[in-house]
C-alpha cells in the first residue's frame, strides 16, 4: 500500500538533513552521494567553523562528524554545539579511533562511532537511528510547548489546585490546605482539567510531570 499523499496544494515536508563535516573532500563527496541516493538532503562542510556559522533549516536531521578536524577535535566541537543549544544527534567517524574516544563520544550523546573505512550500510543505519532520535526529540519539544501554552492559561489559584491534586490530595484535603471550600476546589479542578485538555487524573499527572509541576515546584 502506498503512503498517504498530502492534500492537494499542501507542500510535501522537506526531507531530513544530514550535515557532513570532514576536511577530506573525497569523504565529503562520497557521503554526499550516498546520503542523497536515499532521498536525504545534505550539507557538506570542511571545518567546524563552517558548521558553527551555518544557518541550518528547521527539519529533523543529524551531523556526521569526523573526530580529527583542523583547529578543533570533533569531540570538542560536540561540546560547543551542545553549549550553543544545537542538539542534532551526532554520528562520529574516525580513522584513528580508540576506546576512550568512543566512550567519551557516546557518553556525551553520540549515536554511533564508526571507524574508517566503514560500510555504506553501517553509515546509513547510524544516520537512520540519528534522524529517528531527532524526530522524537522534536515531537517531545512540540508537545511540551503545547503543555506550556495550556498551563499558561491557568489562574494562580488553579495552578495551586493542580499542584495539590497531582500530589494525590483529595478535594477535601486541597480545600484544607488552601483554606477554600470544597465546592470551590471542585470548580477550580474542573477548570484545570478543561484548560489542560485532559479527561482523567492520570493524564493530568503525566502532564504535570512533563511540566515539572508539583507542590512548591512552580
């Protein structure tokens, strides 16, 4: 069965982006051809400076990064990207890798650490995993942004009620804690459920966990 097509007039989403950073032009060209052959868009760069200055499209993707680069190592660049809020997953490649290098890279969040020469399929598999990870990260962030927007619609009192409710208190207990009547707590609780777009306490608790909401948390 063919995948569903977007409605007529709706532009198709841009393909994921793979940024290749390697000072070896032959490697860049080979990876550019390989990745484009499976429908990915690419940006091939020769140095860390080019990556740090690049304006990248806002699409899912990853970085394929050589460990040994002019001016700065790929491992140090990994830290700089994180410090700048660039969270694209990284697939490392190296012709001189060792175990401590790979451990450091993986601990810092790298998806894979491939030794040159690597099989094309190994690179494609690593890139696929990295793009899936970035896609999930983006979905999570979008969901969190939606929750933040809903939470912002709550009044200060509704936020207090929500914090006590997700902490496990019954309406009567919340009323005692906040010096309110039980019926007032019920009204606030109903407003919270409606504004947060949930139908069950379990859903409200899950949302609160994502938001970091609890008694004294906000």
